[in-house]
């Protein structure tokens, strides 16, 4: 079966740092429980805080953004 990660790794002109292509405890991003829990806590606080902030506001109109992305697809 074709392995996309291996293909990209062999064809990318600027190789990624070694710690991003193989697993190293405490070096690879999110490789320790403390980093995973901290990231999850920050994510949840951000999501629920933004939900509370936006609760009483009108929805944003993103028509221009969608029109730009729609035109780029053609």
C-alpha cells in the first residue's frame, strides 16, 4: 500500500527536524501527559469562553469569505 508520509518525507527538499519524524519521549510534541492535559485544558477553556462571549451576539456574516473561496474553486 502507498504510504503518503514516506513519499512526502523522501521528496520534501527541506527535511523536517528529526524529532518531528520519529518519536522521542518528552521531545516530540504532545509526547507527555502533562502537555496533552495542558493542551486539552487550554482548548476547552477557549471553546467554552468563546461560546459564552458569543451567546448574546448576532452571528457573523461571512458571505465575502465564502464568495472568495467559491471563486477560487472554479
